[in-house]
């Protein structure tokens, strides 16, 4: 077991009564941004900021320098987004429902009232009133990090973002290797271009036994339709500022929400079956060139975002997440490991079905991938056990 911090983000939109207050905050954010990007006149820009923002700007520069030094990147830090790091005392809530927030970022002893709209305000309320962690003197069970003030240039909206963290125990591969004799449940996830298939297996020294399987679709056909609309608009109007681009952004947000929905559905299933781990495929960034339609699907694939949601939510619930090589997961027979023949049928149902010519095993292509992912995880644990035995011999 290892102790790590798991994070959740509370993002709330800020709405001001007066547009002047919003413009003043935007001008302040521009000065904070210049104090980081403009190296030659950094001291002059810092002098125009309040004292607490001067401190946060300097801390941000030092953190970015350390990160660049570790990665071997030369040069000075550059801030492209409209972001300002605040202290917790610079944003105070005036009601129990966390609907009103007072910002003290413009001038000393002057506050700006704004409406705070967030769906996760209950998590923020729970974190601010959480008790002290057992065995600690000052750390709480749920800790609230310093907020960030972010301006979205596309939506033209201001957001106040809080990061809430808690300390959780995540089991490692050695812990699962010790549980092989008694067995445990694991969730294997196969993310495709048009759906997410996940299955619950009971794993032990023998082959895994499937307990549950389901899938969540998100429809890539909509992306292809929007692509044709965008191509038509660019050809006839010569600009991206069109109805098609607006529709494209709406679909992108909906697909992002669908990725979060799929991750939450997998986590709820893992909690229902008391799964100890989630296993998913690890892809490289190199994909073959199979035409414009295939390349567009790969470009719009929400695999990495779904994995980020899944791994983050699993860590919050104390469930371990392990990546597995994606090679041969859907093209190998899970029973005899023989190469599965490709289907030449134009029907989607017939194309999804695979039949092994060696042993006659027949199943859905995504179900086969989930089974192979679970098998690879077990083989990984067995290799770890064999390594320990050889070291002791």
C-alpha cells in the first residue's frame, strides 16, 4: 500500500452585477500575465500588483522553473492562458449555499461581489468543514488548495477553480500478487472510437471468470457530420466563425461530458462489485494512416480524456488503475491465443463478431478485448510472483 493524494476539481462560473468589476479583474489578470511573460520588465509589472498577487506570481515562476529544469527545457516560463493564482483569504463565501463570493484582488480592503455557479459546491462545503485527519495536528481529511481565477477566451467567462484533495491508500502490484491465491475482482476497460466496453472479472491463479459486462456509446457519426458541415462552411464562406464551428464546440463539450459519464459509470460498477483494480489499454501516439475519415476519428478520439477521468476518479475511491499494452487485445483468441481472422462483412454486427479457426471460440470483438486485458493483467502478476520466487531461490 502506498499513500497518495487524490484530487477533485470544483469549477464555478463567476457572474458580476457590474461589467466594470469584471473589466478591472481582466486588466489585473493581464498585468499578472505580463509579470510572468515579460522577463525584461517583470519587476515593473510586479510593482503594479497587490502584495499577495506579487507573491503568487513569484511562486508560480519558481515552480515553472523547477519543472522546466527537471524536464531539461531551457528558457523562461511562459503563461499562455489567462490564469491568476489566489490565496484562500482572497475569495470568501458569504452564504451557506456557496452562491455568493467576495473577491479581494483589485485593491487592498476592497471587495467585489460575484455570483458563484457550480454543481460541486457541496463538495467544497464538505471540504471546508471536514475534521482533522487522524494522527495529524493540522491536516484535514479533505483539504482545499488555493483557488485559481481563470478566464476562458472562447466562452468569455470567468471561472473560480478549487482543487480538493484527500490522502488515500492505493494498493500496488505486489499487494495484488499476494491476493492471487484468494482471488479478487478487477474491471477491464476497452475504449473504442464509438463506445467504451467494460467488464468485471474475478481473477485468481486460474483464468478470470466474467461476472458482468456492459458498454457505453457516444456516437462518432455526429463528428463525421460536423466535419462535413465545417468543410462546406470553409469552402463557401472561407472562415471558421460560422454556425458549424459553434455546433462543433457544442458537440465537443457533449463528448467530454460523455467521457466523464462513462468514467463515472465504470467507477460505480467497480464499487458495486467491490473491484480492487481497474485495468485499461495504454496506446502510443503513432497510428497508421488509413484515410481522412479514419484520421479524423483518431484526432477526435477522447481516449486520453476518458482515461484521465477514470484514473482520477478511481484514485479518489481508493481503487488502483494499471495500464496494459494494447497489442493483440482484440486480435488474439482469449482461449488458445491464436490469431483471429478479420471479418470482411459489411454488416456491423457480423464485423464485430470474431470466431477462432483453431478452437472455435466465438464472441464479440470488444468482449474479447476485455478478456485479453484481464488475462494480461494476471500474467503480469504471475511474472512478478515468479520473479520473487527466483530471487528467494
